């Protein structure tokens, strides 16, 4: 008898942080895992686990199409999609270059949406699939100098809700995961761009306050969670026969969402500034 076909998982943004930890967790769970990222050269550890790393830029149509075509040829199609690739652009609305803002949406929203389009026919045809969209606590709450990033995550959450309703009749689960403060290289990477954009202008005091908060994010200090916390949430949602539509994990995210729900807009504005400070 032929052995049953293994489920195939595609994980974006898998060269580090949440994406790499998720690829590791899914490989340990026995899935065929394709981790993709622009920096394929730093995914040799995933290859040793049996993963199949591929170079892919989620904003490039030719890359996205080529990856899905390769997986379809080699393993029949993508059964599980983890949309984790993301970019964080911080700075005031006024001072952020509009091309930078557009690129934020290309990575966090339109690239994700295009990849989702390409994997849906296979999932729909077989009557089963799981799509996990990694949002953020800021997909529910807002913060100063985060408008371009927050709006991309708000858009992702609306997209996910609509997609869930569309695809449920075909046996496809769409899950949103909202990480809180996570200790990854990405966190440190947007401090200097934030200060370059808004650190010395009219929004400088707020920018410096936010930069100090980001610098304090560390798993060792307990002010951030390690990426594995989110990877386990993602893996658990994939294992679940009927996963929840939303998960939140990581330092600070649940209190922030709770206070956003119970406070008025202006009260929450004051709360979030005091929290950051």
C-alpha cells in the first residue's frame, strides 16, 4: 500500500525569528516544510532538519509563482501556509517617505495576498487547508508613530476575516496570530530608521521614547518573549481539528487588547503613551 501523502507547509520569512522557529516546530511535527526568505544562505540549520529552503522575496511576482510551482511539481501543492514575512516601518505619518510606506504594504499585505491566491486552488480542490496569518498586537491596538505598520496589520486582519468566511465551505481554516513583544533581530532593526525619520523633528520626543522602549525589549529581561512562544501557538493551531480564529501570545499583548476593548479612544491614547513611557 502507498503511504499517505505528508502535508506540505510553506513558511515565509523563515530565515530568523518567528518564521525560523515555526519551520523548526513544523518539521519536528512531521510535515514537509518549505521555509522561504530572501536570505536563504542562513537557513542551513533548517535544511539539516529536513526542510527544503528556497530563496523568495514575497514582493516579487516571479519569485512567488516559482516557489508555488516548484512545490506543486515536487509535492502536489501547499496544504499549510504560514504568512509570517513582515516589515516594520515606524515614524510619523508626516515624515515617512510615501514609497517606504507603500513598500510596507507590499510586504505585509499585497505580497501575502498574492501568495494566498496562488495556494488556494489546491487547498480548495482537496477540501482541506490551513492558512495562518501572523498579524500583531498592533493589528488590534494603535500606537503613536506606527500608523503605516499598524494600518498594514489592520488591513491583514480584515482580509483574514473575509477570507475565512469565503473559504470555510471548502474546508480551509484561516487563523490570525497576534504576537506581543518578541525578542527578534527585526525589533532592533527598526530603531535607527525610526530615529532617522522622526527623532529630531517635531515628533522627536515621542520617537526617542519609543526607541528606548524597543531597546528594552529582551527575553532575558522578561520584557519580550522568545520566538518559540509564537511558533508553538502556530503549530498548535495547525494541529487543532478546529482552531480558534485568533490567538494572542507574547509579553504585553493580552493586556493591551483588553484595555483597548474597555477604554474609550482617548483614554486608550493616554494609556498607550504611558505604557510606552
